[in-house]
C-alpha cells in the first residue's frame, strides 16, 4: 500500500521540474507515489517528466482533462482523485525537498495518531549559477493556528503540510475559480475548526524565489488577480464573523494591496480595496475605526493629487 501521495501541478517548468523530481527520488523514505499533472505545457516539460516516469514507476504523469478549468487548482484536485496514499503531500514544480522530509513527517503522523497534519519550516532561496543563496527560514511555531496563519505570524504554503488523507475526504479541496491566494483559502478552511496537528521545527523544503518563480510576480498578481485576493479574504472574515483579531489581521493584509496599488497608480484597484474594507470591517473599536478614517483621508489625498503613496506611507498603517 502506498503511504504518501505527492501531487504536483506543472506548467512550463522544463527548466526546474527535473531538480524537483530528483529531490523526491532521493528521499530516505521510499513508500511514495508522485502524481504530476500537466496543465498544458508548451515547452519540454512533458518530455522531461516522461523521462522520469520511465525511470521510476512511482512517478505518474497525467494531463489535465480538457473539461476541467485550466490552472493549478484543477490539477491538484485531479491529482488527488488519482491518489492512493494514506497521506497527501501537495508540492510545487519549482521547489525542492530535503532528503528527510517525508521520513520526518510520516514518522510524526504515525506516532501521533490523533493529529491530522504535520507542518515543517521552509528555506526561501535563489539559485544563482547553480549555487543556492539562502534568504530566510519560515516560522511555523503557533499558538492559535488560524489566527497566527492569517496574520502572517507563521508561513504555511501548500507544500508545508503533510495531510492525513482521511481528514481531507469529503471536503471541498481547491477552488478552481480562484486565480490567487488559493493556498490561503484552502488552508484557512482546513484550519477552521482548530484540528489537531503539529510541526517539525526544522527546515525540510527549499522554497524557490526566482524571476519567473510561481510565487514571485507580485505586481502581476495585483493587476490581474486582485479580485481573487479580495474574495479569499472576504471568505475568511465571513467564516469568522465574531473573531475581531482575525478581522483586523485580514484588514491589515489588504492594506498592503492598497499601498502597492497606490504606489503603482492603479487607482481602480485601490478604490476596490477601500470598498472592501468598508464593507467587511466588523471591528467596532473606536481607536481601530479612527485609524481607518485616517487611512480613508490619506487615500483621498493621494487619489486627488495622483502622486503615489510614498510620502504619506505612515498614514496607511493600522
């Protein structure tokens, strides 16, 4: 019986996917399957993955069925439908596993039978001329899992978590209509009722930061996908209507988008962000709302004078 199903959506990653698959093949834990779902690549990704599929029968290549919407979410969901493992490890096509990743996580869940998931740290890195330049190590020590996650005190990507498959069964997985913040939407729903889990306080994943990395093009995210960004945060607020700390954390995260859009003079985006804050702020604290009024005033000044928000930056902080 397969113990771990690794599920990887891939699109035009011929230059990265081989290193990702090598890091999986090199795992000290051997009882896994790796399901790679191609999203219609136009480079040599398919040829590269087929080479690995022929090399190791634990690697299985699928192509996203045409009736499914294009995108990593549909690929992940389809890969899940093909999985046979008792644990699910989502992974990205440009990241790398430390050799003991699966060994450490499966040991934790096999030892802690009531835990539904296991987290680990990640190291952000750039690869320059074949050398890894380490940037930062993520924090995953939490007290209040959902609040610490939503507020950014801990960093959890899709690849950070090994899930017990029985916990995921009969749950909605990734929303195929979202184009941004999919991991936040999925993880926040899974963490909603404070399921029991744990973490390994050491880095076990290399998280790639590159010019064309999946996670690095923030300006494109702002311009093309901000409605999904806002929708995910609206859902989190609506799922926790009486949790004022979560409400405040979400508003703060949205202010980052407000500042960025004003700096780039994307005034329609900033207008929609202000609308979002006014519609979704549930905090009735006088001090909190006075700070928001200051932000609304600063927004109107910047929008009227059209000079970006740099000179008024302190006024946009809660």
